[in-house]
C-alpha cells in the first residue's frame, strides 16, 4: 500500500481541525483586540508640526 493511498484517521483529522481553530482564534485576537492599546499609546505620543516652506527668492534682473 502506497503512502498516498492511506486514509487519515479520525484522531489526525480532529487534531488538524483543533490546530486550525487555535490559529484562527489567535489571529482574530491579534487583529481585533490585543494591539489596540499599543496603537492608542503611540498616537497619543505622536508630536506633529507644520513645516513652512521658505519664500521663493526674488526674481533675478535680466542682464542689460
């Protein structure tokens, strides 16, 4: 019997499903809740300022 012809047992399928659910739950937790406090703290610490462009130089006089 070839390796690829073997059937997966119920225990292996169940373990695979459980591992997949754990990964989905961890991903959901990271996306929706765990990182929000960090982002809010960084936004509060962010200092912004306006950069003013220097005025353009006066036009040069053409040579006579």
